[in-house]
């Protein structure tokens, strides 16, 4: 190794390591956000099934909250023969990384099926 190349590896490592760390953190955040999105969809489905079975709205909301991410909001509505459930939550992350996530499910009320 030549004498003029001695600090080059250190300088390259000083640039690459923070970039790799940031890239890894963004990947982890993306996986956490995707997981929370899936939880919102699953929670909406669970609540829609419960509401379609004519369970009280409080029980349907409780079914959603059991599956939903922490701090999620659940809204139930009835539109004719259909039960619609929306679950929304904020993903973990600082500032602009804390995005709004949500899931929605619709089910046909069982008392209307003959």
C-alpha cells in the first residue's frame, strides 16, 4: 500500500457506514408500517364479521381493537344491508415518517340473507 492511500479506506468507511445505517432504519420502518397496515385491514375484517352477525357495536369495535395497532380509531356504519368498518392508525416514526394507515371492510348483514 502506498503512503498516499493510507486514509482513503477510513474516509470511505466514514461515508458508507452512516448511509447503510440509514438505509437499514428505513427498511425497518417500512416493515413496521406494512405490518401496521395489515393489522388495520385484519381489524376491519374482524369487526365487519362481528357486526354482520348482529353483535352489538361495542363488541364489534372491541374485536377490531384487539387486532388493530395501538391507538387505532374504529368507525362502524350501516348502509342498508351492508356493514362498513374503517380502522385508521398512525405508523410509528418521527415527523414525516409517521404516516396515516387504514383498512376498510364491508360485510352483508346476516339477517338480510334468507
